[in-house]
């Protein structure tokens, strides 16, 4: 007889593995002479690690993690588009806008984990 918790374990483990792979693939190397780009990229990486840690210790569900990953992907996509418009750089306004989005996502992760 399978209990309720054991039925979700394989799905949770596969989600964790996918999250780890997505995080590793999205990890951006630092770009010399682009501190704003590096700042935003590092924050995205940190939040993906926080989400993975939340899944691992059971404080974040798979659905919540998927939502967090979707938000991070959206921010990363906006960052790439902004960089493309300015020859690989981010303006102060773009950095401010991306950081506000990261702040909102960070607060959401905090609320989910506590």
C-alpha cells in the first residue's frame, strides 16, 4: 500500500533534478566590465538556488517552484533583450527595473518558505 507522501516522491525528485539542470544551464559566467549585467545575473542564480533549497527541504511545493522558475526565466529574458538593445550593457533604468522584479520574486520566495 502506497501512502500519499510516497506517491509524490518520484515527481518531486524529477522536478528537483530539472530545476538543478535549468539552474546550471542558466548560470551565467561573469562578464568583464559589465557590473550591472553581472549583478542581475547573480541575483537570478541566487534565487534559483533558494528555490532548489526550498524544494529539497520541503518548504516549497513543485507548483510554487515552477512559478518561481517562470518568473526567473522572464527576468532573464528581459535582461537579454535589454542587453541586445545596448550592445551587451544594461542602463541604470533597466537595472533598476530588473532589480525591482527580482525584489518581488525574492519576497515571494521568502513568503513561500516561511
